[in-house]
């Protein structure tokens, strides 16, 4: 059965349903693929080396043996060195249309990702490389001008920004004219020295990307080992959270209004955590399924929104340091694939309803 599970990770087809039926109802209720939980557990602050070993022991495939490499996860998470910049809202660009000076000039990309040109009107160029945006403009002009040739330059990178939060002197938005990196962002945010860390370098931090990806970086350990991954390249709109030293927290991701980290206080329960995250978005549907990935117990707990909203709903779930609460999009409650989303380590996560 273990061999079958590993094969299903590599092949998404109808056989997923048949494979899920081989589990007991309890296992099917919590999660279909144990390897997905293993990947998430390694990512989200494993409490001790023993807990990591316990997670590995939960999966005993015949061959090949599944191994998780945190450095490999970081490499997969990091943008490529030669990744082309994509134009975004706030960027100031210089458009040159050969032979048509009335079309040549500077434009600022609006919040909707569009620019406006004479005759053609509004043109959507957000999330396009310089070359692709030039082709988009060129195609729009071709209906009115003969053989237009367009080139684009970027004068100001108004959308190339990241957000740093938590235990830094200057939390907020940081703008970059080049590829942002983790160490540069933390340095600009300002180190917070204290009695336990005189240099102010945090033991670890978390990088959030979108509303469904999170990467834990053991920063001090990487620096002490001389690893270049300590200065991992970031992507625009990434969010860096630097916790207070020894501070425990949980991550709320998926279809919530304000995904990210929340300090783990004695008062924090599942309902409060989701409430503080702004509650589910419309994309979660009317009755979303809630998945709690617990690093302390190596388990994934599944709870329906209706169960949570009962008078004592969610009280049976205790949140622990490093836990992740994930609310998927509507339609993911029964059988859904989340490919390289919840964690760069998770090649495939498939959640099954009871």
C-alpha cells in the first residue's frame, strides 16, 4: 500500500479515488496522503529532532525511500537568477514606438495594471515581461498604424516591493530596483538586539507568498553554516515575518481575508484565529472545510465550518506552535489537489472528506 501511495503522488488521475478508499475511515477523514503531512510538518517549526524522525517513521514505503531536504525546498521556493521582471502596478515605463513620436513617452502602470495610449485607449500589461508587454502594445497599435515597432524600458520599479513585519525596528513596505533578498530586507527592517541575541539576528523567520505558501527559514543556522541560502532571493509582494525570539505562533493560510502569522497566546483557539484573520473569503464557499496541520502531533485534523460555528465548535482542537490552519477554495472539500502550494516541500496534497 505504501508503494501505491508514492505512485499516486506522481500521477493525478481517477486512481486517486480508488487509492483513498483503501484507508480506514479515520485516516481518510484526516488526510489521504501521509507524505503531504510529512512535508508540511518538516516546514512548520518541528519541535525537536525526535518529532521529525517520528514523522518519517509514519511513512514506510518499500522503495524508493522518501526524503525531505529543507535546503531543496528553499531552492524550489527561490526565484531563478535569470527570472525576467514582470511589470506591475506603479511601475513607470518608457515606451518607444519607432517612427511615431506622438506615441513615445513615459507611462505609469495604473492600479488595474493598465496604461492608456492615444487611439488604442486602455491596454492591460501587468504581469508581463518587457518583451511581452511591448508585443501587447504593438499588437494593439497594429490596428491603427503600419508596422509599429515597440520597445519598453522601466524607469522606476514601483511594484517591486516586499513587506516586512514582526520583531524589526522599521516594519513596513520596502521598495527595490533589483531582486530583493532576505538578508537585505531584514537589514533594512532593522535588527532588534536583546539579552538573548546581542547581534539581533533572528533564529528563524517565515516568508509568506500569496495566501497559500509559507517557507520557514532557519536563518541563524544557515548563517553559521555559511550557506548562501541565508540570503535567499525573494519575489515581489512576498511578506517576511520575523517573530520575537522564543515567540510561538501559528499560520493561517488559504481563503481568509488576512493570511499570515498569529502569536500563540493562551486565549487563542481555532475560532479566534480564523476571526483575527478576517474570516473566510467568498472563494471559500458557504461551508468551507478547515484543515489544521499540527506539527506537534504529526496529524492533520479536518473540521467543517458548520462544526466550528456550533456553540462549542472547535474546542476539541488545541493549537500548537508551528501549526498551520488552511482553508481551501470552494470545491476542494472532497477531492482536491494542491500542487506546490501549501508548502514548497509538498509535491501533492490531496484532502479527502469523511
